C-alpha cells in the first residue's frame, strides 16, 4: 500500500511529497526495509539532489556495512554523479565479495565503458561469463558487443543460447528473429525467424511490431 501511494504521488507530479513520504517510512519502524531506504536514494537522484542521494547512501552503508544492497546503491550513485573512480572501486569490492551477482559485473562494465575503456570492459565481460555462463544479462551484453563489431553470426549464436534459456522472453525472441531475418537470406533461417516472431503478433511495442512487419 505504501509503495502504491508513493508511486501514485510521483505519477501525479507530487515528487517532493512522495520523497517526504518515503523518508518518513524509512525513519519509521519500517526502516529495516531496504527497498524503502534505497527508494529514498533513487528519489533524491530523480529530483536532482545528488548530494542528498550520496549522503543518504553513505549513511546506509555506514550503518549496514555488510549489506551489499546498500554498497551497490552507493556504487550506482557514484556512477550517476560522475565519480567513476569511486564507483569502479566499489563495484570491484562487490565482485570480490560476491562474484555470482550479475548486476555487480554489469555495473563495473558500465563504469569502464563510460570511461572509454572498451578493452577492459570486454575482459570483465569474459571473466564474468566464466563464472556465470548462463546469466542472461551478461549474455545480452556479449551479444550486443558482437553486434557492434559486426559479428552477426556470433551474435546469433549467443541469442540462440539465450532463447533456449528464456524461450518466453519476448525481447530475446524479437532480437533473434530480427538478426536471423536481417543478416541471413536462406529459407530455413527465415522460416525459423518467422516461427520465433509469431508470438510478437498483436504486441503494440513498436520494435516488436517492426520485426513482425519486416518478416
């Protein structure tokens, strides 16, 4: 109920009121709810209060040094305000503490990419996939990287792997069908693309409509 109330206020443009409500919830008996506390940080960022978001995130980490959710939140804030050195250090600490969380790897990759360190980003991705070979977010990053390089056949191979892992994910189906129908012209590939893309029929998301229409 609290979440719905805050979401409604934010949707109606009552951002400050929503933030005040969140902060009141975080300071109440429900302060142990990390989701509420993290929502305060996000709300502060959304209202342009970068200093407030950073200060609150630091307080959360100071009071809960073992809670990786708060450390991850602080890393995200530092990245958002342009403190890439600080964010990188935190993400590396998170990975060292818990290397099986895909989002920690993704965070580090984003920080490196924002600094133009593309080769290091690739190395981090390879290291992550060695530990988490079936993590969809990491496979997605790998496929996107291969597409950027123009290695479409390799990208198709990765999307096929993702499709096998998550056959009901429409965005995976869309991207696989799109690549198959754009970079291959043989009848078997086009037929497979059509089979995969049929689930997109009736979906009003423009990119999905585009793929279905193209096929």
